[in-house]
C-alpha cells in the first residue's frame, strides 16, 4: 500500500511538474511572441522612418530639379519673348522710317508744330528734329510766332518733333521714337507674353 501512495504522490508531483513545464513553455512562447511583435514593430518603425527620410530626400531633390527646370523654362520664355518683341519693334521702326519719307508725314509734323506753338503762345522755343528732316526746318519754324531755333539731334532716330520752351520749362514730345517707346511699354503689359 505504501507503494501505491508513493506512486500516487510521484504521479501527482509529475503531473504538477508537467503542468508547470507547460505553463512555462506557454509563458516562453508568449514572451517570444511579444518580443517578436516588438521587434517587428521596431523594424517597421525603423523601415517607415528610413522610407520617409528617403522620400523627404527624394522630394527635396525633385523640388530642386523642378525649380531648376522651371527657372530654365522661364529664362527660355523670357528670351523668346524678348526676341519676338525685338522683331516686332524692328519691323515697326522700319515702317515708321519709311513713313517719314511720305507727304503725309510732312503734313503731320507741320500740323504737330502748329498745335504745339499754340501751347507756347509766342514764347521762345527750340524745335528738335531728326537729321533727315532738316529740309522741313523753315516750314516748322514758321509755325511758331516767338523766337525759334531748329536743331537736329541724334536722339531722334525715326522722326517727329520735340519742342522745348525754356521760359515755361516745358517739353512737348511728338517724336515717333517716344510714341514707339510708349507702345513698347503697352505691348509688354498687354500682349499676353508675360513670363510668370
């Protein structure tokens, strides 16, 4: 009978040891699973951080590249616009120079001189003209009642007249050069060729 009690006691100890062993194995498995999960989470976080850092670096590179390309495109557009404007205004200048050889131009410049002379009301004036309009000097001078001089100046490259009255300190500019320059300003603002 002692043997049976001893066997029961040993069986109970064995059962208890087996139960403890199973519990410990479960704890180990749970611990391993938790540690694996932590390692995976840390690995994912690290990978996420690396990926985002790479993406930020790539974004910076792409942004710099884009800015560079945009600047190059704007520069190219600016040059094309400037070239187009230059061509347009060269052709306009040629047409205006051709116009200065017409009878209509001679009548127009005389009419401008008459209108300007009314502003200066007999005061002394200097009429500035283009060198090629010297043949109109007497005709222009006769439009003014005050003492008037006519001078050809190189600043007037196309034609028209500019009149200065020192007494009134006024300049009346009816040159084709200044009118064309005004059109250049208007063209720049309204042509739709702005580089943005």
